[in-house]
C-alpha cells in the first residue's frame, strides 16, 4: 500500500510539472506576440504621425474617410447637434433638408443618422417630409414610426419641428393635403356678389368632397338660370 501511494504521488507531481511547463510556454508565446505588436506599432507610429501633420498643414479639412466616399461617389454632410435633449437650429435643419432634397432630385438616397437614431435624425427627417412632402408633423411621424418604431422626440425637438412647419406654411398654418382644393373668390365670380371690391382675392381651403358638391350645385344653378332666361326671351305666340 505504501509503494502504491508513493507511485501515485510521483505521477501527480509529474503531471503538475508538465502542466506548469505547458502554461509557461503559452505565456511566453503570448508575451512574445505582444512585444512584436508593440514594437511594430512604435515603429509605424511616428511616420504616420508625421504624415498626418504634414497632410493637415496642406489640407486642413482632410479626413481619412473622404477617399472611401469619393470612391463610391458619396457626399457626406456633418451637422453638429448636441446629444440627448437638444434640437438642431433652424439653419442646420435647412442645410440638412436641402442636402436630402438635392440627393433625391438626383435619384440618390440619403442615410440620416445620429448616435441612437431616435431624436436628432428623426427631427431632420420630419422637417424634410414637412417641407418637400407637404406633410403635417403628426402625419410624417406616423410614416417614420411605421418604419422605425423606436423613434422618440424630446420636447425641444418636437417644438423645433412644429416651428419649422409653421415657418414653411405661415399663411394657412398647415400644408395643403391631397384631399383639399384651393378655392378663391375669383372662382366664385358670377355666382354671388359678396362685396363691391371684387379685385381682392382670398384663399380658402375646403374639403374636396364639399368642393365637388358645391361645384355640381353651382353648375346646376347656372344651367337652370340660363334656361329661365331663354324661356323669358322667347316671343309669345298668339293663337290664330
């Protein structure tokens, strides 16, 4: 029994020694790899630093990703906007909105993004849809939320969108939608005199269904009046 225990102890000691030896080899290999990587980084650091300094002196607005954008014919616009609760200024919104419209006119898509894609990018996208798609902020928000449910505006961002909307459509307070028709007093001339000064033109937005009914009613009244005038102008025929 004593001999067997001694043999077991010898075997265990040999296994532990082999395990420690293997671990030391692994540690040595990892350390050597780190040394090589560190040495290579130090070697190439100063030449690349010198290149960037000289390039900045020649071209101050140089960015490394410009080469990638140029290779794929991409235009890049950066609009600085503070994160979290803040909204872009009116001038920044105009820059971004006009940039998106320019790309859309050329048949190109525009990727609008911020950090999380919830507030700042949504504000710009809403303003674009308000100005060039003639949507109300609520309708534009429904369209965007259907594509990206996680969007969420802060109070400042929602206020910025509403102010931009009011600036784009100051007269009516809203953008004309597809179910509305513009009717002026000049269109109603001949049907009813409202005042002596008929030179002034007032714009009124009424629903399309009401406009259609009104147009049909006025047309029928015009035809009826013309028929009455024709009948009154006919000479009376006396019986022989």
